[in-house]
């Protein structure tokens, strides 16, 4: 009997999508170790243009390690007491560190630092994007990583009544902050309706060629008072036209509407954003807007000559840094081809992007960029 | 017979207090990997006040990862040839790295970088403290981490003649130093009498509810000539009223007397410090003094209504930055509650602290702080 | 039968020269984790002198961790799809990260960041050097680590027709660069004749006491246009007399001739270098030259009283920072004793070095240095 049990027990060492897994004999401890390397070639430039000056930079041929990640997760003492941390080896930055208490599907609790679930685009791992990287509008609207606590869960009322929710209190000082500027915090909420009654995973593309369609409609909002007008992996920062402020200088309110849909190799995603910045010192208001639409398809589903693991995807993104100013508009048009050797875990992406910046007072600028990226997880 | 042996052999993978353990089949190699995450909420401030100005800072509500550690240890080639390193992921600092040659209990040898065993409070891991963190006086008196070599061991003459000793030669340039300022080194010694004939582990509290009392009396002293008047995780630094000096500018002599005692859930610890700083350029002498007394108890030992894993602990610490000046005194009074889910490896601590700073020429200042901390090792 | 197979299959955990090894049951994934710690004592200084001023520095006694490395390698999805990364914990630098496609011995492909195979001395790991560290000339001539792609392989025509080759296109911006200065790249090639028909491993000394002699003659060349005149672990830098330039300011052409030979405990290595720097702004040309000769022997091969694991080695290196100037010459004479407890994986080295700097206009300077180093891999 004991021998039978030992056969059913998971192996002490195995490999899964989360890397190598190690278990103790009692099932109290699980340790998962994974690495991910992302290599990128770009010309004439890797970064999206931010200002009109960025179009006149010297053209370069760039090859670099773009991401080198060490991921460690698992559970300790109880199967529902989970931990996870992720370290960026190239920049020596601790990205994620969090403890998750996941006893019931409808009520989970997490604290530490992680990517706030504000937008689907940002929350999807950089290793599971559909294009080489996120869209032009991510820079202005993402909350990126924050420190704090969150409640989240899935409310399944049967049939189409299937909702995911997130409610968080965060310090709103960005990744790696070791102090808060004042006693004002960031508050965030997101409600997601899984309108076909089943969840849609946070990953780009429909690699599983889902036989059952899945879709979401989500709304998310956040408010924060801090010295910052934007957030990135580097922590709190400033949008163009703003400087890093004093404690509590900027009150930022923002919301977004999001859709996503997967079916038989076709995938769709969109976000529509508004963001309002109030400078508490000068009392000046600024409104920002933007959206993207993105779709991908495995053409091998309809054309026999097309390789099965080759996906084609396209995106349009538009960003208006100031909704009160007429004719200021930044546009990204992108076309990408993904060849999935082992799904998102081992893939190559070729991407062509056309940027166009317009403004009433400046000459229209455009640029075409090519990027090739190889991403491997192990 | 071989099969019998293989049953007695430790498993290739197991989990202990030092994390996951991996072994080769010959028993020549052992690798231990553990992580530790410490989350802290503090208001109005996390850091102990250092100057009178620190009492007038803007009040904040702070939540942060306070420590994120990766610990790797084991032995290689021989069971007595041990290695250990510890990396702080949040700050990207290599904290410990050392090789230990531990063949005989009475004569061990270690080299590399580690926390000098000068005081019990500093040497106890931040994950095994009795309060949220170390006392007010630690900042001024700790030698923190240093690089060098040490001899140490336990001399057991039977009965109450039980002593531990440490003798070290160190560069005295602090954590992470890659050069020494001059040819003068740091010398350190510590003698500890285990006066009840048995050792007392370096950890806060008597979680084991020891049925046999243990106690120590220790004396430690150190001398160093360097540009620094204090040490911390950041390396060499300066006390208030001092600046980072020239090579060999400060000669610092210091000693301390220490006691600790554990019995049936009760624990006691104390340190009494003196430190003498000679500025070799100005020839000025400064004397510093301080002490702390600390006690904890599992009240569940006497009250049946009190939860067994809940410890209450209290501490008083007083620090005089200059013994020649009358009435300069900094006081910390702290009360803490520890709930040990899995001993020190998974615990939550709530702490209230009252700080009072007095000085002849300045207005008396005080502040009450609350901190909540969750600490998990895996 | 299945039981027989499981006996032949490698163990899920084992320990090799590459550290602990973990395997999945299907043989698709291999993970190797190793650490290396290197401790060094030096007096009066650790760094080689670079300028005449370095001879008048304050003498110090230095003990430090010199290297603390975490090495992670293995294969994923296919046995021939290999990955490797190496992180310097003391400096928090990602050193190597690369993917290797190694299906055929004669045609391999690698991309990422690694030590360019320009010189044998630099390519040999710091843990497998014959002396405490590389020679005086390494600083001026190494290409160090670069990012890019390389083709390499072994061409074995039978008998003495045995060649290794490397051809690379690199960004030429040094370790850790995240951008390239312009569209000009670094090109590198190396051809190595294994003139006794068998390979010679990239490691110092003949620890295996080879019964069959091995030898190489190699020629390597590189060209690069960048702001830099030298490279090191810190990335791109400048030689004395140069400043960090503008994008594309310096065109550097260089070549070297190399020999190495191992037989019955005797080992030999040499390099002869030329480097030509053209400043594209001032149009000034500078030519640099240098060489080293190095030999080692296990005297236990001829003297019975000499301990078997004790090797003695000697090196002469000379460097001329400017071949057009007469009488400028920097000389290093070094003598080292290696005691190999477990080959290069656990060894102690004692080294005496004599530096002499000469120049027409400056007083001749010399200095004798002693260094003791312990290096352990696990």
C-alpha cells in the first residue's frame, strides 16, 4: 500500500512550465527554479520614440540581452502558502517578491511587490507577449510594479456569471521604493467579466488553438498621490513635461476599459485609457488618452502551406499626451511573426513597426524599426 | 546489505531549517538553498531616529519588503569543509561569503566576510530577532560585517567549565570593501562562559520552552584604525559629529559585557557598551556608552487562555553619544508580540516603541512608532 | 527491461565539475548550479601598477573576496540547445549569458554575452589560471566580454590536420552595454592549429600529467570602432593617455600570435600582441605591443621529496604602451606555487611578482608584491 502511495506521489524532481521543481517527501515544501533569457536585435533603435528628437538619433545596429531573469517560486509549510520572487540579473533589480495565501478561489490575499493587474498588456509577462514588447501607450498608463496588499479572486455564479476581481492598497511609490513620500496611498480596483463563462489566461496569442471561445471585458481604475507621473521597472518617474515632484505633488486618477478574446488560434485584445494629472502645487490639470487594438492568428489553421507554429499578429496604438491640445498624436503600427518552437518558452519573433508623431507646432516625424527577438525559458 | 545502507543514507533531496538540501550519492557534497522574505509596515517612520530633526519628519505610512535574502550553504569535498553565502536581493548586496574548516569542536577556522560575533544582538539573524529589529544602540556599537579570518571553538572542561571563544584578524574596512585604507587591521576577541554547562543558541526567545536552563556571560573587545566610526550593511560609515576620515584617521577601541539566559519559555538578554574614538589628526577623544535589557515570555506557560505560540517581549535601550556631555540621552522603550506559526521561520510581530531624546541645549523630543512585520523562510 | 533502463539513466541529482546537476526523467532538461569563491591576500597592493604613480601608493595589507560567482548552465528542450549564465555576486554584475546550439562538432553557433576567445589567457576562467591572476599585458589587449554572435567548431582532417576556428560579429560596446554607439560593429576571428592532432583544454597547467603531448599555435585578430580603447569586466574603458571618446571615435585593429603546450606535468603558454589605435577625430595613430611567456611544472614528477599536487610556475610579461617612444617598457616577473587539493576546484596559490617600469623621462620604478589566494568551486 505504501509502495502504491509512493507511486502516486509527485517525483522529488521534475520539470514543468515553471522550471525545475523540487519537493520534500511530505508535500509541505515545493521549490521551483526557472531562468529566462531574452536576446534582441534592433535597428535603428530599440526604444520606442518618446520625443520628436528621438527620430533624429544616430542610427545603430543593436544586439543585446534584453532580459535575464531568475524566477523562484513554490510553497512552504502549507500548499496554499505560496511565495514567488523574480530577479533581473542584467540590471540587478529585484522585481517581484510576494507571499500569496490562496486557500479559496473566491478570496485570495497577496502582499509584497508585483505588477499591478491594472492592464492586461502590462500584466502579461514580457516572455509571453504577442509582439516583441508592449505598445507605445504602456509607458504613459501602466502602474507597473508597486508594493502593498491585494485581495483577489474568482466569483463563479454559473454560466456566464463569471467574474474576477482585484482590490489593492499600495504605497504608490513604485518598484524598489524603501520609503513612502507621505501618508497618502495608492488605491486600485479591477473588475473583469469572463463573459463566456470561462477564464482567459494572461498570455499573448491563442497558442492552444482553443476549441471553446473565451473572452473578457474589464474595467480598472486607480488613484495615487505621489511625486511621480509614471512608473516603470526603474520605479517612479516622470512623463514628458513633468519633473519629479515634491512629496504628494501629483494626484493621478486614471481608468481603462479592456477587452480580450481567444478562439481557434485567433486572439484579440484592446485597451482604452484616460489619465488625469493634477499638480497640487500649480493646480494645473493635464488629461492624457490612448488606446491599442491588437489581433493575431495562426494562419496554418486555414492555409495548409503555412507552418503550424507560425503566428502573424498586428497592432495599432495611438497616444495623445495632452487631450486639450489639438493634433498632438503619436501612432504605432506593428506587424509581427512569431515562430513558437516550444510555445512561449522557446520562440523567435520578427517585428516591423512604423512610428508617426504629429503635433500642431512641429514637423511630422516617422520612422520604421525592425526588431528580432529570441526568448527562452528553462 | 547495500539496500540496507541505502535506507540509512540521507535522501538526495530533503528540506530542513536551512531550506532545500541536495546531496550527491557519495556524501562528499551538500548544497542548501533557502530564501527569506521580510515584509514590514511602519508608521510614522521605519528607521530609528538618529538626530533631533528626525522627530519632525513628515509622517508616513510605509509598507515595504525589508529583507529579501538568498542563502546558499553546504559542504564540498569533505564534510568539514563548509561554505556559505548570503545575498540581499533587494539591495543587490553580497552579505556573507565564507569558508569554514570545522574538523574539531575546540578549533575551527573561518575566512571570508561575515557578521563579527562581537554582540549577540547583531550576530542573531534578522530573521530570529525577538523584536521587529535590533535596538537603538546597535547602530553605534556593532562591528557589523568584516572581511578576514577567525579562530573559534568550544572548550568543554566538563560541568560548568564550558567556554566559547573567537579571535579574529579583519581588515576593518566593512562589508564589501575591496581595498584596505592602510596596513593597520582590526583585531577582535570574545570569550563566552556558558555558566550552566550547556550552549545557548544564537536566536531570540526560548521557543523550545527549554526544560534545562542555559545561560551565558560574555566579554568582547575590538580595536580598529580606519576612516570609519561606525559600520552597517552599507559598509563603513560615520557617526553623527564625525565625517568619513582619511586613511587611518580614527582609532576606535571598544568593549562590551553581555548576558543571556533561557528557561521554560522565558528569555533574557543584555549588553553594556563602551566605545572610545580617537581622531589621530585632531587628537580629540570621544567616549560613547549604552546598554539594553530585554526579556520575553510565552505567557501560555502560565495562563491557559493565552495562545501557546504567542510570546510577549519588552526592551529598554539607552544610548549616550558623548559620555563627557551631561544629560545627552536617547531612550527606546519597546513592547512586542510574536506569533510563531512555524517558529522563527514563519512568524508575525507587532511592536510598539517609544523614543525619547534628551539634550541640555535642545528641547526634549519623543515619538511613538508602530511596526508590523511578517517574516518567512523557505 | 524498464528497470534495466532506469539503471543506465543518469541520476536525477548528481555532482560534477560543473556543480550539482539536476535532470528531468525524459532527459530533455539539465540544470547545473555551481558556486565559486576566491579569497585573496595581497601586500602592498593587489592591482598591477598602471602608472608610475602607482608605485608610491600607501602600502596596505589587503584581504578580500576577489570573486564570488554563481554559475547556472544546462540544456533545455534538446540536448544540443544549451544555456549558461554567470553572475558576479560581489559586484552584482551579470557576466556571461549565452545560448549555444551545438549539434555538430564542426559547426556551432552561440549568441549572447561571453568572453571573446581572442586570447587563451583571458578565455581561461579566473578559477583555472596558473598564477594568481592574468598577466600585466591582459589589461591593454583583451577584448574581454562582448555581446553578439559567433560561429565556431573543430575541423578534424585526421592526423595533424586538426583545427579550431571562431568567427564573430559583436557590438563592440563591452560587457553590460544596452546600446551601441553607432552602426559599426566589432569583427573577430581566431584560427587555432592543434598541431599534435588533439585538443588542449582551456585551463592553466597540466594537472592531468598528460601521457600524450598536446600543443597549439593560434592567430587571432579583431577590428572595432567605438568610444573605447580597452575593455574589462566593467565594460568599455580607456587606456592611459586616452579618454572615453565620442561614438565611433576610435578605430582599433589588433592581432596576436599564441602558443601553448602540455606534456607530463609540464605546461607552456605564450602570446605576442600588436594593437593599433586610430583616433578618427585627431587622426593620431598609436601602436602598442607586448608579450608574455609562461611555464609550469609538477616537480614531483622528477623529485620524490616534492609533493605531487604542488606545481611551480613562472612568467615574464613585457608591455610597451607606445612603440614609437623609445625605452618605455613595463615588465612583470612572477613566480607561483600552486597546491591543488582537488585540481583547480580547490587550490591555494602563493605568488611573488616583481614589477619594473621604465621610461626615458621618468625615474625607473620597481616593486615586489606577494599574493596568497584560495579558490574553491562547489
